């Protein structure tokens, strides 16, 4: 048997409490006792003072001491004994800090997939830095009063149906509302059961990459193209085969050298160039997918914001073989932090998706889904969208006028007629990454066009969002962007 430790004076002087601290006195006492035990200032098996004695010594209430002791017993630092004072448990010494002169032992590196995840590009903004964040809608114009009332109403009358993990594929009312909206606005033909609600478009790409791709499968996607989708496919182990896209010739849909397992496109408003896929290219794409037996992901990026004519129908409306998966989001229509997107899946895939959603946890809160269903069915979204098209058309023209006047020698704007962002091609010799870095120092949030190229020589330019800026912010932002370009050129 282990010999009973010799009695040792309790190190009372190491225990201090600060009555002006916001931390509760029992928590302060708990931390002090843990330090004594872990440092082995008292050996294992030593008795602690009685709660009454320690309370008297520290001038604290006995209940404060009892609370600290009870927590130490719960966590295994102390052992209670019937009718006796608690004793310190003999704990393993555990890891110790390395001496300063010894280098720390390196941690195990992440997995290959983890390293791929950690190396993927991203672009996020900062509050107040709205000029010229690509794809950022104008949150100031959103009817938050209406939205707040809808959320409050659902929260008050939601009952148990909105506060559990039910309807994993999406709230039935929202799926029905989206199906009706997509048919009237985008020509998408689907039943509500084919719609799956996700936490944004990026969550949909991540889930689809896991579902549809094996390592070394080929994905055919646009170049330049959306790096968020490419990141999801890359982390899934796919090989990326570029579809060349440019302003003049559109999508160059030559027969791919490898049959792709999946084809990813943004046909309504190509990301980032803003051009629209012509009918002959759409039919050609479907023919290639049919021949190669490929899945097609149609990312309807900014499809609602078109400033000449009506929005073009979705490729999904032309699909007769059930291979097109339509992905959309409410980030541009409403506001990005809503984090609600959706997929329209072929029936056989939609019927089995619940298992994957449950495993990955990629489903949005039902309360917000129900409020969004009301926002659509009561006509608020159509009125908001109509108003924002008018506002964005005016801001787009103002932005083009100011940039053309102030930066005509440095930037040539693309003529795209869709989307809430525009590409500005830089004069030869100007590095877009250096410009974006110089702009960031001036609170201007732009994205370098070269970041959208992964397999071919990049074009130097800037992806510029204009939608969130009023006239004064646009003029000020363009002036600061001009200073950033001047710094780089100089």
C-alpha cells in the first residue's frame, strides 16, 4: 500500500481572491486550488482544510468553499470521504512545458485533404468596407422591418416543428415557394421534393463533390472560373480540366481530352466575366454531357440581375436526361449572412440525399427557412427584387461613368450586361495582386482577376462590385482605387 503522506502545511498564502473581479469568488478559489494540486505544492493524498476553516481563513462564505470543492471532486482533482475532509487524488503528471532552450515538439501535420482545405483561396470582406466587394448586395436597402416581423411571427407560432432537426432536406413551405419562383423566373422544371435547402451555394458544392466524385475523377470547369467551386472539387481529389472562356468567343466547348465525371458552369452570368452562355453553347454542352455520361452543375450565379432584356432560362429547363443539378442562393437576392441556398436534384438523387445531409449537418435553421417562405409567398421578394434591379442599374451606370472618366488610362471595363460586379481589365504591366493589396490598405475591397485562373496564363484585372455603394461611396472609392493603382505604377 502507498504510505500515507506526512502532514504538510496548507499553502494559504498562494490563495488570493479579488472581490472586484467579474469572476465569481468560487471560480477564483477553484483556479487557485487547481494550481496548488497541479504544481504538487501538496502531495497526493493530502487533506484539504475543512470548508469552515478555509472560509474563516479567507473571509468567505462557507457555500463559496463548498462550491469550489464540489467542482474539484466532479472533475477528479479531489476524492470525498464519508465524515472526513477531501483528499488530493494522485494524478498523472501530464505534459509539461518544454524548457525555453529546447525547441517544441512539432505537432502532427493535417491529412492530405486537410492540407488541401487549408491552402484553398477565399475572399471575405470587413464591415464598412463595401467598396468594391465583388458580389456584395446593398444590405441598406433590404426591408429588415418586414423580415424581422416575419421571423418574430414564425418564432411565436412555430411550435415544435421549427425547433428540432426535422425536414432535413428543407422546410416544405420553402421548397414549394422556391419551386414556384424558379419556374416563373428561370424556367426551372421541378417538384418541391427535388429541392434541397443548403447553407449557401458553397455548402452545396462541397456536398455534391463528396457525393459525385471519386479521387482522380475529371471535372470540366470554366477558366477563369469560380475558385470556391474549384476548391470543393480539388479537395474531393478531382483533376480539373479547364473550359476556356473569354469576352469575345464565349465558352470554347471542344471535345474534352478526358471524359469528365462532372461539368461545372455559370451560364446565366459567368463568374467572374459576367457574360451569358449562348443557346448554341448550351445545346453543345448538353450534348457533350450526354455523350460522356457526365453530371452538370449549373451554378445560377447572379442570374436574376440582368440589365438588358429578361433573365435567360436555365439549362436545367432544357435537360431531358436528368443530369443537370441546379444550384442557387439567396445571398445576392437578400443578404449573404442569411446562409440559405438550394439545389434542384434529379429525382433519383433527391430521394437518397437525407443520409448525406444528416452526416454532414449541412441544413439551414428551419425558423429562417419558414420566414423566407413567407417572404416569397407574400410577395415581398418580388417587390424587393424589382426595386433592387432599378437601383443596381442606376449604380452600375454611375460606376461605369466614374471609372471611365477617372481611370480611363488604367482600366477598361468589360461590357457585360448581367451581375452586380464587373471586370476591369488593367493596362498591360500593372499587377492586379499588388493593386488589390494597395487598395486594401485604403479600405477598398477588390479581387484580383488572376486569382480566377488556375491552369492557364492569367489575365490581369480587378473584379469590382458596385452594388453596395451609393453615389458618394462610389466616387470616394474610385478615387482611393486610383491612388492604389498610382502607388503600384509609381
